[in-house]
C-alpha cells in the first residue's frame, strides 16, 4: 500500500524541517488516517469483540479474586459498565458458563481445598466462601462433586 510511501515522506519532512513541515506532516497524517479508515470496515467488529473479551477477562479475574464477596449480576454489570443481560450473555460465550455458575464453580474449587487442608467447620468454610448459608453450600457442593462436604473431607483424609 501507499502507507510506507507516506510515512517516508513524513520522515523526510521531519528530518529536514523545511518551512511549514508541520503542516505537511499533519496533512499526510490525515491522508494516512483516511486510508486506514477505508480498510477498517472489517476491524470495527473485531475491536468490539476484543473489548468484550477484555471485559470478560476482567469479570473472570474479579470473580477469581473476590469469590467470597456477595456478587450479583448487578455487581458485575457495574464493574464493566455493560447491560447486565448483555454482559452475562457475553461472559457465558467467553467462559462456557454463566458468571454465577462460574462463581459457584470457583467457590466449590476453593471449598475442596479448604476441606482438604484445614480443620475449619463446614459452617466456617461456607461463610469463608461467600455462600449465603451452610445448607446452600452443602447442596451446591454435592451437586458439583457427588458428595457432601463431610463425605468429601472424610474420603480425602482416608486417602492421605
């Protein structure tokens, strides 16, 4: 393309600094921008997807770091300044599961670790993970692992 030719002319202008070289450079920049805009009718969509992926990565990092907090779709929508339904849809496409399912999965994963490595009670672990109640933790844990937290801990301590 002509881009290199224009850039070379600009470099010449900048290095020789003849009268009004700034005006010449400014005009060349406008020509370059126009050339780029002509070719970018495809990249606007890519940019939107890139921005969305960045927002989704931000949500994932936020969930990974703050899983013990009380997190709702509203929390995440506020974080990304996106409509919560749009955000949830985009995240589901990005991560393969909804933000709330991802959050529960993350909490269960941390729960397994706490059951294996600490002697905290199920109630304490449930609170540390951010579950609203011990019974909700036990129910979510059993759904994810096929075992109750107590069964999991007992089985793990028999192995090690």
